[in-house]
């Protein structure tokens, strides 16, 4: 990979971390063009950049565009890695988040559940990505008024977050707040 491409990707990641999504998008779009010229469309790095662009568009509220990028990333990842791979699960989870934001709860739940099943099969039960999936499912089910099911997922997520990150980590605290809201219903 060329130094220019590596720099472009690093600057895109930094701009994303800084919350400068417009600049991040510019860097990742440039990187995508370069990667597609170098490797063609069916390449893991292309899928990663498509995933990044989809996430940026989601953060900007451009959900239909995000679905397109994330769907393309998922298709490439399933082609390259198969249906049971952590990268495939990442794409499924991200698609689920966009569907959730659109109020398409059935689609969101299907994607979150599929991502969770892959991650549990490959990573065991105590992984930060599994906690994230459980949290996503819990908040989704809460939004649908399925409080008992929501609580089940959120309790599991809190336990994992506490084990891995500790009780005072911001992600743990946020998940505990979600659980408190669900428990109050």
C-alpha cells in the first residue's frame, strides 16, 4: 500500500475521531478510488473503506446513502470471508443501526441478531463487540415496547462491559442508564 494511501486512510480515521465527518468522507472517498484502481472492487480494504463511508453517512443522518455503502461492504465481505466472519458481523451490525435509525425495526433486529449470532459463535460470550450488539438489541426492543426482552439483553451487555471495561467506563455507564430506563417501565 502506498504511503499516500496510508496517509489518506490515517487522516480519514483522525477526522472521523475528531467528529469532522465531511473531511473524513473526503479522505475515505479518495482512498476508495485509489484502492479500487489498485485492487478492483472485491477486496477487503475496499470493503473496509465502504464500511467507513457508510458509518460516516449514518452519523450525518444520510441513511439511504449509508445503506448503499454498508450493503456493498457486506456483499464484498460475504464474498471474501463468508457469512460467519467478524467483518461480516460488523457490516451487519452497522446496517442494523441504520435500519433502527430509520424506524425499520424488523430489519434492524434481523441484522443485529445475525451479527450477534456470528460474534457469539466466533468470539465466545465476553467480547466488547458482543456487548455492543446486546446493547443495540436491548435498546431496539425497548423502542418497540418489549421491555422484558430488552432487559434480558441489556443485563448481559452490562455484565460484559463491567468485566472488560470496568464499572466506571463511559460505555458501561451508558448501558447501565439504558438498563435503568428499561427497568423503570
